[in-house]
C-alpha cells in the first residue's frame, strides 16, 4: 500500500490526512478519559 502510494505520489496527502486523525482519536480518548475519571472522583468523594 505504501509502495503504491509513493509510486503515484499520493503518499504525502495520505499521511497529511491520516496523522491528524490519529492524533484526534488520541486527544478525544484523553479528554473522555479525563472527564470520566473526574466524574468518578466526584461520585466517590
């Protein structure tokens, strides 16, 4: 897949689209995890 992408020159566009989406998933998971952790702490406190 990477070899085919580099042959037709769409690899930069592919990585530009994929990397921010991966970071967005990690950031969203971190925010959701922080919110759920805060709500659990509030409930137990």
